[in-house]
C-alpha cells in the first residue's frame, strides 16, 4: 500500500489528511472519500467536535489511496504516531506548512 502524495482531483480517490491550527500547532488526522466536501465541513464548523473547538483548518498533509480500506489503515497508523513524527512527515512534504487546500480547486 503506497500513498499517492497530493490529490489528483479524481473523486474516486480516498484521502488521509492532517489539518493544523497553525505551524507546529494543534494537529488532526482524518480520512474521507471526498476531501473537498470534508474540508468544507471542517472549515465551516458544521460538524461540532475537535476541529471546531481547536480551530484546526489548514490542510498541511494529504495522501490519496485507491480504496477506503487502505485509507483507514493509514489513518489508524498515523493516529498512533507520536506528534514529532507527524511534524516530520508534514515538513518532509510541506516544509512551509502551506495550506494545500488551494491545490484542490
């Protein structure tokens, strides 16, 4: 199971993502079958919970998978990672902590 880093726009792809409140701020890891819709839900605060409470809205890491099962396995693995490992992963692929959501449009 190899991730395809980035997002190619195909709605059939399943995504594992990390959101941040700011550089080195609060992190949230999730997975979805529709990253554009899911980001809108996080950003609008439609779904109450962790991301709303902690203002976690910047998409700083994204991996796509061909199946939801692969995405869920990766999400579960990342959720077990230590914080410093997640930060290293983000900085390896997105050293400026740029909001990757702008690349989805």
